[in-house]
C-alpha cells in the first residue's frame, strides 16, 4: 500500500506542473494579433495556403474519379471546405494589408 502511494505522488506532482504550465500559456496568449507579420509568420501562412490548395485539388480529383455518389459527395464537401479555408486565409491577409495601408 505504501509503495502504491509513493508511485502516485510523482504522477500527481507532474499533473500539477502540467496544469500550471497550461495556465501560464493561456495567460501569455495574445488577445489581438500583432500589426506586423514576421518572416516566420509569412512562411507558415504560405504553407497553410499551399496545404489547403493541395487538399482542395486532391479532393476534387478524387471526386471526379469516384463512382459511388455518396463518397463523391463527401469528397466534394471536403474540397469545398478546404477552398473556404483557403479563401478565409486570403481574406485575413487582404484585411491586414488594407489596415496596414490605412495606418501609414
């Protein structure tokens, strides 16, 4: 019994440490995005656009090859979702660009 309690103690301490770390991360979250885009941010945004565009194209291609109408419908919806994500990212970038030109 004592050995079992001794094993549980480090687990409890680790869980408490994890909870404290999560609380600190939540406190450090930005409420508003910064007014600049770093090179790293731009690279990640470029990757997101590329991933969504590729997923959209692959879903469209797979839907065109598919004979089963239910599967085809799901693939088309998947492609449309990735297209919406792609367009949403672009709209955020355009808003950011527009607001930056107004600030200058």
